[in-house]
C-alpha cells in the first residue's frame, strides 16, 4: 500500500541517505500560508545535509513516502486533512482520506519503507495529568516497537518530562543527547533533567545505530535529543510565566485530555507574540540538518 516517490526509492535501493519527515506539523502545527513554504525549507535542510527528504502522508487514501509538489500542497492547504496516528492509518486509507501523519504513524511507515532516520520537532510523552487520565502519547509505544532513530528537541515542556523519561527507559527506548548531557525541553535547551549518554558527532550517532543492529536491538527505536542553541531558545523566564498561567487557565476552564496540548500551545503562541512558533521552526530545521548528517554518516560506512 506504500507509494514510494521515485527519488526516495532510488536512494533506498542505492543505500544513500534518506530522512523521513512528518506531515502533521505542515497541516496542523504551522499557520497557513507559511506552512507550505516552511515545509519546503525543512526538506531543503535535509538536502543541504546530503540526504533525500521523505515527507510522509496519506493523499486520498494512498500512503505516500515522499511528497511531490501537488501532494505537499494538498497537505498544506486542504481543509479535509485529518490527523493520523498509527491506529488511524488503516481507517483513513480504507476510506480514501487525506491525512497528516503524527510521529507514531510517520515512524511506522518510515520503518516499513526501510528508512532509518526521522526528523521531527518534539516527541510526544506523558501528560501532566496522566495519574488521573492515563494520557500518554502513542509516540512512546510506537518507538518501543519500531526500528528508527528519531532526531528531536526532546519533548514539549508542557508535558511531564521526568515521567516521560521513565517511560522511555521502561520501554527500552535508547536516548542520548547531541552535544549535551541534558534532556532538551523543546522551546528550551534544557528541560532540567540529565541524560546518561551524550554523542558529539553524527559519526558517533551512526556508530550507535550500527551497534544496535549488531546487537539485535532493531525491534525498538532510538531518540537523539538535539537542543536548540541557548541563544535561540525561548526566554526561560517568559516560558515559565506563560506555562504557569496557561496551566492555571486550563484547569479553571475544565480543559482535559487531548484538548490540553492544543490549548497550551495556542496560549504559548498568543502570549509570546509568536516567538514560540519561531522557536519551533528553528528547532525543526536544526533537527532536519542533524538527521541528514547522521543518515549520511550511516550510509557512508558499510554495515
């Protein structure tokens, strides 16, 4: 059921570097009409690193591994684009829907196509109210059973970061910081929590991925946490003020479950005058460049 774009198929067949990209950020995470332009910039960042970009989505029920111009335009502009996690894929495909893939769905489809590297913004995780709601992102379960390396800026700071780190450990998902010993907090370079492992080059990361294969650990994913540079992060004091106020308002207004994340992200965009969105774009571009570097290093060395 996979329609692999010719450029992507050729690169995979020849053992060249390919980086998967999610499409939810295009359809739901960025404002129109800038979303299509930024999506192309993300793809170009991958190309600049010597890899082929493979933005993944469903277009009229067809799973696309790599989008042509019309496919990317459809995801960026159509009003009927649904948000698809891995559980939604068969339903959306069977009904001929057009869908943007989340981290969980993108990771699954990328691995199915044979892609080893995936760049995104931030990983989903355990929500702050999970002790009452059991609300946990499907991203974590997907990575526990998918052979892919996800380059991300940690998890969104609106989540329960220590609980998410515990779940990653329990699920056997390896985590290392890229040139940092601290777990990044999406908008923030440092979430406040340490990491046990640090990698200082794309070659180091590629060596880890090869070792995972040699040790028979291809059944789960690996997270390479890539922080924003400190001078590009959201101001930490502003971040804390906005988060505290937004959490209090969410509680007062009875916002619960799956509605909490979009509520908080909207408040960040409004109360930071768009600076949170600009930080989001910067970190996705950073992650795309790093993923391309790692994919190129992996392709350059025989297995």
